[in-house]
C-alpha cells in the first residue's frame, strides 16, 4: 500500500520544483508564470504551429489529461510531437502513481489509514444516535450536495465525519484533474477510468467513509499496474466490500452474532463477473454466480487491520465449488482465503475480460464506437502481458486510430468541468477555492455525473448519446460563464479555437470572453 | 430533420402564461378542440391519450408491493421480510382479495384501487432471462429483447409514429383558442419529455425529445435569463451543425420550462410534502425515490401547461435491496411510501379520460429471501397500470403461486406476460395504435389475448 505523505501545496513546494519532480519540465522555458500571476506564452516559443499540430496537441491534452493549461500547452507544443508527449506520460504516470498524491494538509483525512477511518465512522454512528437524526442511513444526503468551505477542513461535528471525507475526496479529484502540476494528467485520467470501472457509490452510507481512501490507495495506486492486482485490491477494500454487500455474505446456515443464522449474498459475485471482468456475455451462468459467492464467503472488513481486510474463516463455505468449470474448495486442495484470490485472478485473466476492458478503454480514449481492429489489438496486448496497463496504454497511444480526426469524443460533464477549471486556474497563481469546488460539484450533480456518486456498479457511459442533450448543453454554458466571470481571456486557447468562434467571441466585451471561449462548441469536444 | 421552430404558438404560449387565469382555462379549451382538429389518422377516434412511464431502476420487489398473502409459500420463503397477513392493524397487508393485498406503505393507493382506476399484473416481464440490471433495462427501454445492437427507445419510436400521424392530419388548422398552427408543425421540442439530464435509452432516437433535469435545477434559467449573455452565447451556436441546432433547441425549451415551473410555483400554495421533497431532492442524489415526488410534480406541470407533450418519462433508483430489505417497515417500505406519494400526485395530474400511467421495473426479485435478509435478482414482477381506460380494482394475468416447482429456475416468479404484449394492449387503446403500428414498435411480439380484459374497450 502506498504510504501517504501530505504536503502543503500552497506554501511548501515551489511550483517549479513540483513541475520538476513530476517530470513535466523539459522543453518549455521556466518563466511561464509572469510576475502578475497570469499565464503568458514564453516569447521563445514559435509564434504559430500548423493546424494539424494544434489539433493533435488538443487531442493529446484533452484525452490523456483534462485539457490544456497555459503551461501544459507550451510544453506539449514544444515537444517533438504531441503524440510523443502523450506516450511519455505512460511512464511518468506510473512513476507518480508509486508516490503519494499531493493533497493539501488540512483536507487529507479521507486518505488516512483505514483503522482511523473506521474509528471515525464508529464515532459518527454513535454521534448520530445521540443526535437522533430523522433521516435513516440509506436516505442521508449525497455528500457533494451540501459541500461548504468549512466542511472541507475545520474540525466538524463527528456526525458529519463521512460526509466530510467524501467532500475532501471529491475536492482532491477535481484538483488532481485540473492541475497538471499537482497530478500527472494521464494518472488523473486513469484514476477516473478505473474508479468508474470498479465503481463504488459514495451515497451508500456504509461505503461512504472509505470511498476516498479507495480512490487513492486502490485505484490510483494500481492504475498503471497489472489489472489483476488492481482487481484484487478492489475486492479487499472496505469501500467495495460494503458497497456490494460482500461483508454480509456468509456460508449458508452459519451462525452470526447473537446466534443469527446467516447466508449467502450474491451481489458482489455477480457484479465481479458481469461488470468488473467477463461482461454479461462472458460465458458465466447463474450457478457460477452462486458458486463464486460461496468462494468469497469470509471476505470481510477489519476495523483494526491496516489493510482494512479480514478473512473470517468461521463463515467461509468450505465445501467444494465449481466456478466456470474450475474446481475450488477442499476437494482441490486450495482453501480458505486463497480460493478467493485464485478465483479473482482467474477471472482477471479470462479472455473475455481482456476484451471487455479493452473495449471500454477504446471507448474512453478513442471513440464511442471504437474500431474493432483497435479493440482486438489492445485485447491481445492485455492478454499477452497479463493485464499490464502500461503496455496496453502504450499500444493505445501509438495506435493511428487514437490520432485520427474522425474519431471524435464529446466531453462528459466531468471532462467539461475539469477542463474549464484547468483553463481558469491556469490564468491565476491562486489556488482553486472551496466555493469554486462547490460550484463544480453542484454542476456535476445537476448534470447527472456527481463525483463518486454514480449509484450503480456499472459506472457511467462516456458516449455522446448519453451526455449530448439540448438543455444539458445550456447548463454547461452557465457553469462556464460563472466559473470564468473574473478570468482574463485565455490567450493560449486562441490557436485551438475556430475562426467562427473567435469572431463571435471578439465581438463581445473583454470581460465575457474567457467564459464564452469555455462555453463555445470548440470546448465541447476532446 | 427537426421541424422549424413554431414562433407563433410559442409567443401564444408565453402570452398565455402571463395571464394567470387564462392558463388554467386554456387546457380545457385545448382538450375540447383537440378532438376536432388533431386526431391521428390511424387508430381509434379521440385516442390522443397521454402516457407516463415510471421506471423503477434496480428491480423493485413487486412481491412486497402486491403481497400474495394468501399463498403459504410466500411466508415459508421469506421468514424475515414477508409482510404480515391482513388483520386490520397498521403494519400488515391491506387486503385486496383472498390472494393479494397491498403493502401498508401503499395505503394512499387504496382509493385508486377501489375507484377502479388502478390495476396490477403480478407476473409481467421480459422473456429474456438475463439477471443483469443493465441488460434488462436496455431490453425494456428499446423493446428489442435479446438484442445488443444500437436501437432507439420505444417511447421515442412511439413519439415518431404519433408525430407522423399528427403532421399528416389537418395542416393549417386552428384550435379552439384561436391560435393558428403552421401547417404540419409540431413544436420543435416534440411531444415526448423525460426528467433527467443524461439521455435515457427509452427516449433516445430520431424524434425530438425534451429532457428536463431532475430536481430544482429545472426551475433555473441560468445565464440565458440575462439578455446580454444570452445573445453572446447564442452567437456561438448560430451555425447549422448538429451541436448548434441542439443548443438552440435546448435554450428555447429550457427557458420555457423554467418559466412554466416558476409560474406554477408562484400560483401553488405551499405543500409540506412538496417542500420536503424539494429539500430532500436538493440534498439527496437526484434519482432517489424521495426526489421522485418533485420530478413528478415538474412533469405534471410541464405536461399540463404544454398540451403538445403527450408522452412522459420519469425514473427512480434505489430498489436493489440485496440486504436488510425490511418488511412492513424498513428500507423498502420507505421507498414504497415515497413511490405511493408520487403515484397519487401523478393520478391527480393525469386523470383525464385518456391518460395512462405505467409503473414498471426491469425484472423482479427472488421469491425467497437470501442470506442477508434481502432478495436477489429475479425474473417476473408486478407491473402497475393506472387510468380511466384501465379495468382497475383487480389484478390481471396468470398467477400460479410460489410453490418452488412453479417458479422460474426454482427461484423467481415466472414471466407469463411479455411486457411488450402488455404495452400493446395499453397502447392500442391509449394511443390508438393499430396492429401495423404495434408491430413497428415491437416487432415479432404476439398479441396476448389473456389480457384482453386489461383495458376498457
């Protein structure tokens, strides 16, 4: 598990040192930040590039990250080729994933050691009983809805513990996505991808305290690693164990506390096969679901162990099982906790899993209907390397389809929000404040894509068919105009903007232009 | 292929909104004039009905809503989560007949049952045996069971069929209120609407659809409310490309929506339940059952104020009760109570002679409880139909009880009635669709004569 070092980002590290540490320097001259704090294009960068180069740079920044900032744009344009820059991010992202994330000191509780989170959650339950809140746990507020500045940092009431953690986690995700100097863009992207693939819902009370920790220590930590390691880490984490009711599952007829008879819960086993690995056509049956559930009995949480995981042998089903034709249980010699490990690795290595994940990656990075040849190539690489994400991402980023202008991608609300934040943030030396984060979270919530707030384990789709809707477009423009109301016009965006949009923007007063550029059709695609 | 924007009727609508008393009178006039001018050319007379579909995502437990208390297997299989048989007290089933009763949380629906406008089908569903929520929802929303290729939603296809029929009828007619309609024109937003920002599959397709966000976001005009910014923004989307046209459509419909809802809010006295719903909708994740009441309220207002809208869609999640489901009280009971409140509101808003409300879910849940006092994914489920055209006050279809050998794969309610056959029965009457149109909507689906008694002819 990656250990956590918390840094005070505002005061501690100079921006330049951070950029250096993150491997993002090189090519671009140092003085990107003018004395006034507004971003300017360094004079030594060539005045213009070809349209094709700008298009490639836009695509690289918008897909391998969350869009351009002044600094990022300068860097990518100065690289030999934007495509090459994209490829370089694979190793850079991996390197950063092995280091702790940069989280502001006073908002880092969400990633603290699990035993502390368990303790806080328990105190929260007790506090709630004391406070006698009327709303039951399952209908308690979605955390991002009530975010306030003080909720993020100050010592709040214990009964708001998990909500505070959830808000901190959401804030971190937004900052990581919109500040390339804080988090490698590709790492932020893959954190999103994998969180969505192995989705947990912050609105489920029992899972809520753990969702941020899950995002950092499971998803981010393994985002560029081997898929089966990521999957196993997910399977053993309290967020997932609670979200899909695995903690409640026990061998049929086993006795729980107070002598209560317990039994099997299929929820996690089903979604593990249907969504996390094989896919609904992946060749498993209802019987396989049940058998896998039997294999996984005993997998539960530990409030004391640093891993948060415990194998409860007492409720484990020790009988013989058969999952997709493979024997598990005491007849095969494997047993106990190892069974679950083996079953999960088996599913991770199944060819249908390679297919499913490759298709999702191609949809996420390339096109809503990705070319089949690309999906197959990625799948072959996935299988050959046992799910090594660096190998798969290199394959993807070098594929011609990735850079083909015909493969358009419409931004999801999350893409739109983070790319807008990145632009506005780029023009100032101040940190993104709590109010802005709150506005952003509210926008995402209204748009139907709240952070860590997708209710079902399938995760959200990223295609235009889902997100391109008439009124939804107008809400994006609202958000953009509000966000950028005090921002100077982002000159660095102009080369990426069409003549028609520039003409429409230039007709308007200067104060409006930043918002209009973010609200324009050009900014809706990545 | 979006029809040109009908500037005349929009101005008239806005004018109508400004004169408050006229707003309430207008719908009645409109309804009367409708039968004169805008009947569909195919199908039965005056069957220009409105249809609202309420989709419960996550497979709600119908056996807890329409309780088969008369079947001993129900109690044998659900020792912890069964609803106690009726004994006249609060926490027990409300008897409907010797076999079935309502969950006590559904008490507000009892008057509707007794009035004969509410009916249930306990064993409806998709013939496909998938227990994947997402796959099953896709089948329900497209009507193309078993297919995975891209398909339009059936509500969108239905909207297209109706708009074709309307366009073919009486071009250039004027309605009773004297508003001249341009030839063949349908409002640019179409005749179907849904609550929810992302495009629900059931509404996706080539027919234009109005999508309004869940919760209070629907009431806000945002930047478009300021003339200056509105002009500046519209200048960005002046082109002929798909995105620009869509943007302009969205801008128009959004302003109308906000206008309509805010007018309504100004005129409606404060209702505690609604305020709670607003508060809770603002606090909860949108899409919860508690938020459903507010969404239903918005749907009702928008469809009342814009009589062009004939098809409506809302959804609510949170039904996937794998653990600790509860019985007469608890998690599911609360959701059922919230649903009942929403359905009462829908009935109040959609009680014209040819209004129908449908409540459905992608599949049911296991007849027996699981090891964690919940239920797992099943097959057949209870489908509810509400409206004057419905033979209410009774349940319809085949019921063989819950003995294990009567269950699908020994665990689930069987599907005796393909949901598309149920829809065919409803739409034939409510939408005036003929056999050819029903086949276009649901290719290959056979007519289910056993349900001929579902709708009043």
